[in-house]
C-alpha cells in the first residue's frame, strides 16, 4: 500500500507518538508499505517554524525520514493540475496540495485532520 503522510503525522511519527500505537502507525511501520514524505510537508515545517507556529528541526525530520526508509515526493506538474480541480472544502493550502499529490500518486492520505472529508482521496485516520 502506498501512503502519503500529512505533515502533522510526520511530526508525530518522528516524535515516536505514532509508531505502532495506532492502526495508522502500524501501517507506517509495515515495511510492505511505501511511505511518501512530500516536499510540501517539509516546506510547511519551514514556513510554520519561521513564523513561530512550530518548533521542529527540519534537518532532524529529513534524517529521520531517510532512516525510516520514507520516499521523498517532489512537486510535479500533474500535482498542480490536480490541485486546480480540487473542491474547496477548507482553506489550508498545504493540505490541498498534499491531497492533490495523494490523488495523482494513487496513495492513501494519512492524517488526523477531520476537515478533509469530501475530497476524492482515500483517508486513513491517524
């Protein structure tokens, strides 16, 4: 199974709050699953750290993701085209782009965000 992690899930995973304790955590830990870390999440971490909304070390996230075997997902034209077609159920631009990526990549989106119902993507609750 291919899983794209929401930024909040990445941060909780790196803090070992997710690992093996929930259904989502077990899916992330399962080596049979392909785990995607989007450049969008890394961008969100940097933006929110710079404005004081988040205290997370970017280099630590990158290192932990590599150590856990997560695959980096870049931003492609197809992701932006999918973004253009998404309905506007809520206002978070980072979530919108992550959802568009999940759709194009054929990945389930692992998130704790309850506002994402109604988007055309498989959601896995974290």
